[in-house]
C-alpha cells in the first residue's frame, strides 16, 4: 500500500512538474481574485474578519480549480483503466490523490498567503504565524479529502466542470466557517487577539469524519 | 416488485392526520402571545423541515444499502426519498421566509443558524438531480448517486453543528433540552402535525415508488412481447429506469 501510494504520488508530481497545469493556475487565480476584491470592496487594506473572509473565499475557489483538474489525466488518458488492472489496493488511489491535492494547496498557499499579506492586509495586523499555519494545515486536509472525493465523483459526468464546483462548495461551507472564524482574530488590527481554539476542533472533526467517509466509499467510484 | 402494498391505509391515515392537525391548529391551539395568529405557520414549517431532513438522511441510508447489496431497488428508494425531500425543502424555505418576514420583519435573517444550515443543505442536494442526469450509464449513475447520497447524508448533522456554533439564538429551539417551553395544547397540536407530515411523506414516497416500478415493469413486459428493436430507446433521465 505504502509503495503504491508513493509511486502514484511520484507520477502525479512528475506530470505536474512537466506540464505545470494546476499549481500555477491556482496561484494566478488567487492573486487575480485578491485584485478583484481590492476593487470590488474598494478598500486598499483589510483587517479582522473581512481579511479572513477574503483570504478563505479565495483559497477555496482556487482549490476548486485544482479539484477540477485532479482526475482529468486519469480519465482522458486511460489512467483509471491502468490502475484498475494493476493488482493493488484501490484505496491507494484515494490516498495518493488526496496527498497530491494537499501538496498543491500547500505550495499555492506558500505563495498566495504572503501575496495576500503584501497586497491587502493592513500593516500591523496579523503577527500570529504558528496559529495561522495550524488553521491552514487543518483546513487543507479537509479540502483535500472532500476535493478528492468530489473530483472522482464528478470527473465521470458529462458536465464535469459545472458539477464539481456545485457539489464541492456547499460541502466546504463548514471549512469556510471554521477557518474564517479562526483566522479573523489573527488578522485583528491591533495585533493578534485571543485565538479561538474550538474552531480547530471543528476543523479536525470535519477532517476526521470526511476522511473516514471518503475512505469507505471511494472504492465504489472505481468499479467497472 | 410490489411497492404499492398498504398504500390505501397509509393514504387514509395521512388525510385524517393532516385534517386533524389543521383542525387543531385553527380551532384549538391558542394564538401565540407575542406573534398572534401568524405563529400558526409553525405547525406547517417545522414538521416539514424535520421530515425533509429525515428524508435526506434516509436517502443516505438506502444509498448504503444499495452499495452493500447491489440491489437497484434500494437506489430507487434513495432517489425517491431525496426527490420528495427536495420538494418539501422548497416548501420549508418559502414558509420560513414568510414567517421570518412576519416575526422578525425581514424575509431572510443571516444570523440564524437553523435557516442558514437548511439553505446550505438544500443547495447541496440541489446538485443531486444534475449529477444523476449527467451520467449516462445507468449502473454507474446508481452507484455514483448512492455515494453522493451517503456523503451528503453525513454532511447534514455536521453542517448543522458547525453553523450553530457560529451562533445566535433568535430561533426557538422547539425540541431542544432548554427550549421547548411550549404549553401542552400547542405541543399536542405540533406532534399531530408532525405525525401527519411524516405520514404524508411515506405515502408520497410509496406512491412514487409504485409508479416508477410499474413503468419499469411495463417496459420489460413490452420488451418481451415486441422484442428489443420495436422499443423506443431510453431517454436520459435523472430517475432510475431499470431495476
């Protein structure tokens, strides 16, 4: 199982490094969205819950782009058939795709969050890096798990690009709520305020529930 | 397959319970001290909401049974449960809006967790039919729809919890541990209305199941009589067309 997952992750990373399909698109989308928010809200700097909301809405929408692309090569170039013929555990595909999506999200955030701080965050707001990293990590796990499941569900439909965002966004509303509520005090104007740790519990619970659920049902999406 | 068994008794029971509930609502239950007559929409709105959510979860449970057994009849049951719950959910949003306008002065109130969670659940389930419609292979359609029904069914309670934590307490917690300060006659009326709505749901569910399975059987009989060639090909559809 571990070897299979490693091989599949290596394959996806190699594809991404050769074609640069998902990560640059997600990153450019994030920066464009920041610019849109700058003019849509007509504010040159943000703080508090408004800043948290803008950051999380942007990251979630960028993640949807990644979900849309996640299984396209598998479907269009026979990756599913090849995988099903191989004598390996089918859950390995789920684990590897979730890890790949998680990796994409982390790389995108590595650039998008500094860009957000530079472009939009009010100077002086937000000096609580460890807490922010914890929120980002927990939220990313949830997005990766749900995104992999929905990506696999949607990729076999005719209206792939429409169905995946429609299904993923309502499912990700709890992540948006918890992540934005947890991030808002970190971006408060006069330096970080007290951090509401209960939202981390909600995020962890969400990750756990959907992780187990996706683990249980993913095999049924692969049968031929 | 006989989905129609017991339909007559169920239909009579729903008519009696719903007529009884309305009689109690209009002639027996007292007017609310604050809101007056308009509060009576509560006896339609809340039972409808509870039954719709239970229907969504039931769709998920039939989804699990479909995946475990491979019996397509369970997919049909899951589909019909979610289908009727969606119709009820539209009713819940409409009656809730009317009630909010009368009681709080606005058509929509965002700081109200129950309303917001219900809207999110509704938006999610609104994708169920498009998902089915965009998968052509009937076997795959059934399998994928069951996966969606299971995930969405588990999402319902989790979503309610998350939204409720981002909290306020405008909405009365009718059956909660602390709320529910309903006088006895209101409570009885509410319970009769809830039973009536549940009965109506089961009746409609069985009617649609009976009708769908009858047309599936009719088609297979036609095929046996006339042969595959004379039969019009199946149109794309959201509903299961084979068992």
